[in-house]
């Protein structure tokens, strides 16, 4: 083989790497990656969840929007040269479009209060900006991740601002899933408005109601929580951008904070406001706690709904069997014909996850010390996960369960008229003592309440028909007649 051929072969097989350095020394990276040495070290240090920042596109997009706003503000203040600012903003636009999600490789849970996430963004944007200007990645003397992309910034104002923006952008899908679930419950409320069934307290027969009223209650609770979630999310419009390290605004121009927030408003099309006290806003986790609590509240309420669905559909022969859930899959590897309520079951499990996430967020928020809360990454991780999990779970519950529910109308009706609980509807006519005697005898003998009343001549057929009219038993009515005959 000639010397020329050897050189060519070596060129083909040689690893394509570049060298970068930081305060800890030099490291080699694949030449084609856009992240740099600080991101590399973070991937080695924080191999925790195998879930990366890039797995949450809304957070990546939010980071790039914040970086773009910073670049534009610095340009207007003549702190960043025009060509560098334009290259950085173009790179930010490409990140916003989703082109570089796979370059955000830092684990969501990390030490350093989010510094690794911020540097991941700085390095990706800087290296893409260098390419735009015709330079090789890593030529940080031209465009630096710290000196240019991170100009007038700190992780401590960029990261929480980006998280707030990411949450604002992520919650509309959750709103839509709650609205869809509420819509399906409302449809069933109308469909089942005439299906009378037995209401229960403490799993014991109580008084009659309609199946429609039950689903109307589900709709009402979902609507209430949707309105409250929207109000809570509105808190995230208050940001500390421009606060830098601890809220004093060190290393920024006096006009910078107002200017950068104005730029971010235009970029994100969201009306952000500057926190009244930037030192307080830099360390405070109150808005995150409130949102997490609301997510937990909604999860618990929907989980309770799923418990109801599983009870009402229990059987089909040896349970309540009031409703039929749509069959989604075979339910057993050993019991032929068995079908399980798998959609309500999975939603229950999502609720437990959200409840656990809320506890993690609570402890992380409490762990803040002095001017910064370094546990913010786990808060970000769990909030974004809870929103994603609930969105998917509510969509599944709405489309793969609620929409296909049918009622066993005759069975529900027979349980009402054979129930001991029906005596409550008759109590105003016969009085508590007589009604109790009738109920005790029915329990002891298994006899029907109505038959016992007829046997003793306590009410006429006409009175019974009026009293036991489903409409009269399931809503308020005027004062009853005192006549017994």
C-alpha cells in the first residue's frame, strides 16, 4: 500500500472529534454534536433518570425563547454586536422549531440548580450560531456560550423563567383533555337523565337518584377544576428575568430587565410581568407549589370518579352491574371471558404518580436556602411529568371509557324498588318510627318495602305511585299531603 493510500485510509477511519476545555481541563467531543464540554460533564455526572431535557420539547423551546429575548435586548443596548446577535437569534429560532431537541441531553434531575440545563442551551445555540457565521463548532473566541449567549444572564433567572414559560405552553393540552373528559361526562348526563338508580353513602343504600345526575356531578367537578387550573397557571406570567444571580441584577444594564421581558412577551406572545421583588422571586417556589397542588387535587377527583366507575360496573353477575364499560382487552390469562376495567385502573395509577410527584415538589420547595432553591430541577421534572401523565390519562378515560359507557336501565330500576333505602322517600308520609319498623321487617324477612306498606294499608296505590315517581324521588318537591288514605 502506498503512503498516499495509507493516509487516505487513516483519514476515513480516524474518529471525528473536537477538543473543548473548561476550568476543569480539556475533553474531546464528537465533532457533530452541538453541545459542549459542560454538557458532556453533566451527562456523566447526572445519569439519573434517563429522561433528558430534550424529552420535554416545551422546555427546550422555552429556553430558546428566553435566550433569543436576551440576545435582542443585549443588541438594543449595544452590548452584543449585530452579526453575533443575529446569528444567535437565528440559532434560537431553529431550536424553537424543534430542530435540536436531541442535542439537549442533560438529565432532568441534576445538581447545580439547573446550571447544566442552561449551559446545554448556551452551548447548542453558540455552536449553531458559529456554523451560521461560517465557523467550526467550538470556536468560542468568536461566539462564546458564556460571554455572548449567556450575556446579562444567570441560570437563576433564565431557568425559572423558561420553566414558567414551558408550563404555560404545556397546560393548554391538559385543559383540552379535561374539557374533553367533561364533555363526555355531560353527554352521559343527558343520555342517562331518565335512568333511575340507587344512590349510596358508605357503600350502603341511601336514596334514589338518576345515573344522569351522577355524571352531571362529574362534569361539574371537572369544570370547577379546569377554571381553577387556568387561574393558577396565570401566576406564571410573573418572572424574574434580569435578576441574574440572586435578584440584585448584577452584571446587567439598568434598562435590561424591562427590555428583555418586553422582548420575551413579543416572542412568546404572552404578557409577562416583572416580579415586584426580584430577590424574593428568585428564591420563591410558591407558584410551582400551587400548580402542583391543583394537579394533585384534579388527579384525586378523577381517581375517585374511576373508583366509582369500577364499582358501578362490577360484576357483571355478582356485582352492582349498573353500567357497562367498553371492553378494551381480555382480562385474564386463566379466566375465560373476563374483562377488566383497565382504563379506570390506569388512571388511578396515574393519580398515585401525581400525588407522589406533589410530595417531591413540596419537599424540594421547602429545601430552598437563603437566596436560591437549588432543587428546582426536580420541581421542573415532576411538574412537567404530572401535566403529561394527566393529559394522556384524561384523554384515554374520555375516549376509551366514558364515551362508550352503557347503562343497565332495568337492573338499576329493579335495585331501587327492591331496596330498603326507598323507605326514605316514604318517611315524610309515615313518620320515622313507622318507616323504621317497615325497614326492619323488610331486612329481617327479605320482603319488599312496597308490599309491606300495601299489606298494612299505610298508603294508597295512588299515593305510592306519586311518591315513588322517579322524578319526585330525585329532586326537591313541594310539601307533601298528610293524608294516608
